[in-house]
């Protein structure tokens, strides 16, 4: 079962990378331009938030809920490596759900891939010894950026307590 999850996670990451690799490459700053801007940065849709669908809102709400529940223990330093791993697995399940069920127009989907890549980075860090708290912070930041860039009625950013 763990091998299947690892394979699915790898395929999702590969699919996300392949899905927007050309766009990211063409948008990447050249080394000589002096700007440090990331090509993997979320952007608004002509000043407006990107549309969402029910599957995206459901999956992202579940990720937010899982993190919100865990944050008090994480902030108190009472979250074990086993708990971080389980949290990362719960979040990964929701990322997989979103990838499998979300149907957005191409431009919104490309931005979603950027947001989900940031969530995946947090998941990976939560599974690495000594990086768990930074992974949780990275995931919180990714979720807050999602809320800033996607039209998700009722979305509330996660804060530090």
C-alpha cells in the first residue's frame, strides 16, 4: 500500500511538472536580467481571483481543516514525527483527490499546479526528520496563497496562534 501511495505521489508530481513545464520554462527569468522573481509564483487572473470548482474547494477545505486542527500542537512543540507523517499523508490524499477530480480552464489549472506544487513541497518536508515544522509552515503559506489567488467562498487564511 505504501508503495502504491509513493507511486501515485510521484505520478502526481510528474504530471504537475509536465503539465506546466513549458509555461514555466518560457516564463523563467533569464540569468542576466537581474530579477530574482520566481517563475513558479502564483498570479491573479487580470487582477481577479481564479475560479474554482466543487472538487477543488472540497479538497482544499479538507487540507485546511487538517492543518488547522494540528496547528495548536505543532506550535506547542508537541507534534511527533509520526503525527507529521500522518498529517502529510492526509494532505497528500486531498491533493490526489483534487488532481483527480478538479476540472478548471487551462489558465486556472496552471495556477492551481503552482499552488499544489507548494503544498507538495510542504508535504515532503513534513516527512523529513528535522524539517517537519518547516513543512507545516510551508503548507500553511501555500494554503494562504491559494486563498489570495482563488475564488473560494468562505475561505479563511490560517494564522499563527
